[in-house]
C-alpha cells in the first residue's frame, strides 16, 4: 500500500464497494462534526475537534469504528449487537452500516470534547 496522507488517499486504496461505504461514513461524520479536521492517525482516517473524535478503517469483512474514550460506553446498548473490542466496534460489510448511530456517537463525542476544552 502506498503512503497514506489523507482520507482521500485511504479511501482510494480500497475496493469500489468499500470506497462507497467509507465515503458515506466520512460524510456522516462531517455532518455531525462540521468543524472537525480530517487527519490520518495510526494509519486510519480520523477526525479531530478539541482532540480526537473518532477513527474508522476498512478490514476484509468489516469497518472498524473507534470512538474512544466514552463513545462506546455511552452507546453500549445500541452497539450491543456488534462485535466489539476494547475501544472498538465492528460493523460487518454484509450488513447496512448504522449511519444514524455513527452520527449520534460523533455528536456525543463533539459535545464531550467541547466540555473537556472548556475546563
């Protein structure tokens, strides 16, 4: 894989089907956090606003979504049907991606980071 410097680079390196999904996730995040900055962090697409908001990345059979530290805890019930790890959730590629849930998680993370920045 070539050097990844932007989210566009990252998405363009995926299959056409996955590119479409990643772009939908990206647009959902941008809608929820219009002032957030797009970055690559840990070789993954990520968004920053008063600190890191969320990361996402493509795997062979799922999209990994990372909304640490508290995004997963706050939405524990809504995420309960998905496979999870410490600070991560897996959205299977053979199922609809829960864009509305991603939107709500990102909005929560924006609020969380704004509150932290005020202190």
